C-alpha cells in the first residue's frame, strides 16, 4: 500500500511541473539577417529610402488633392477643357507634393539617424531634434522667423506623433 502523504507530495510536484513555463531556445540570427540589419542601420540608406517613400506618398496625395481643385470658370468651360484642366492641376500638384515629401522624409530621417548615432540613445529627444531640423530646413526660405516657427512646429508635431504611436516607453 502507498502512503497518502507521499501521494499528495507526488501530486503537488507534478502540478508544479505543469505550471513551469516552457523555455524556448534562443535562435541566433542568420548571416543574411545580420547583413540586412547592418544595411538598414546605415543612415544614408535609411535616408534615401525614406526620401523615396516620402516622394511616393506625396505623388499620390498630390494626385488626390489636385483632382479636388475646381476651375474658377467652371460654368464657361466645356467638359474637355475641364478634364484637361484637372489633369494639369493633378500633374502640378503631384510633382510639387512629391518633391516636398521626398525632401521632408530625407531630411527628417537623416537628422534622426545622425542624432541617434551621435547620442547613442534611442529616445524621443532624437525625434524632437530631427523635427526641428526638418521644419527649419523646409521653411528657411521665409527667413529666420519662419525657420524658428517651422522648427518649433515640426518638432512639436513629431513629438506628438511619437507619443501617439507610443514608440518609446
């Protein structure tokens, strides 16, 4: 016969074994994964990719917003003239937005990556500095006051977006 105390100890030890989480082995990254990370950590690559993606976004936004432009003399224009006008407006707006968003993506990404590498930290300060640099660079043609306002506005917008996305804990 078995002892009831021994059976209860066996039952407790088996329930403890069940409660223990399974430990999964650590998977080492492959050579291809390491190379991909090294390429993406290059500020030049990251900036160019962000510029190209920003240009693509600007192109589509310009097409959409250009299609919403109504001609002033709409009642006096034929359908063909309206279509031609809309196509030209879409083309102008698309190209303009494409250039603006490409520069914005390139400058912001380059500034953020550079600040991150120099500071050796990944936090919201990098975003604020990159936003300031980008806003100041985009509005520099308007003079120093416009550059300061662009810096403050874009930095604030960048920080709010980061807070909303909750990238940094």
